[in-house]
C-alpha cells in the first residue's frame, strides 16, 4: 500500500495536537483516525484496520509504553511512532526496547512526523533501499527473507522482528564483516543524521541480540560501532 493511502491512528490527549495532526496528515493524503485515550485507542483498534500508530507516551488512562508493550505481546506488527516530551530520554529508550519503530520529541514539526511516517511505511512495504527483495541470506542457522521481511531459525520458527529490527539486521547482512558506526546505521536504516545523544541504534542492537538469542553474533567495537561476527551466505536465490 503506498504511504499516501495509509491509515494513520493518532493517539494523544492534547486536543490541539490531535486537531493539528489530523488536518495536516489529511492534507498529505493519509486517512486519519484520532483517539484521546487508551480506551478510545482500544475501541478504534477493535473495529478498524490501521497501517501505523502515532502514540503519545502520556495518556490520561494509561501509558503509551504499556500500549506498545501490549501490542508486541500480541505479536502485532503494527508500526509505532512514539511522541515524547523533549527531555523524556528514558521513555524514548524504553519505548524502543518495547518495540517502537521510531520516536519524535515534542514539540515537533508536522512535516518531520510525516517524513518519519513515510519512512516507516516504506520499510514495512519492502521499499527500503537496503533490501533486495528477490534474495535471501543465511547466517548462524538463521534465514532472512526480505520478501516477507522475516527471519526464521533452523527449525523454521519465525523470530518475530519489528520493521526497525529487520532493517538493522539487513544493514549488517549486506555488509558482512564491516564495522558500522552508529551514525552509519542510523543513516542506512532511518535515512537521517544522528543526534549525539541518540541511543536508538544501541537499543535496537540490544533487542536484536536478545531475539536472536546469541550475543556472539554481533561484536561491539569500542569507539567504532558494531560488526556482524558470523559468516553470511548470500545473497542467494530462494
């Protein structure tokens, strides 16, 4: 589905922000639904189909972090962009650990949010430039399938990576043996420059290591970044 046809669910208890985002995203060609609380979010999710969730961390009847956690426990692949107050670094990090695909600090420019939404949707639709959809990759008993945007283990069990985790893994699989800095990884996977305080890559690496169940697959290079420390077979024809 092209990003301009995507259905966005915005969850924020600030009526002014909801109205602003609803009007702006609509003007950019998105379908938009709005919710002011976790209760409204659950109601809309139960009856509607959405392509991406824009979620405020602080809600009157719960936390956006809890919503993100619940979605991932349900094994939902609904992409999530968190909205956080400018200084809520801890919430941003926790949100990424819980499976959010991206975050944006308040106050923000609606154009920046729109760019983030489109980038996440492109990744989810297999339009990321780091992925060759016709090929597969094998490493350490795992198989990465770009066409289906999934990774399976030796027994054929789905690992259940989020879109951001999958893109990070593909960055390494397509550059085996190379040490990739945090700035390079952020540019490859998110298409934007790094903030000196941005820890999103580190959090994603921690999530990826945990899901693959082997800390030795990736090597942390001091003052350098990260390196895939296992052999890669591929790209191969499926």
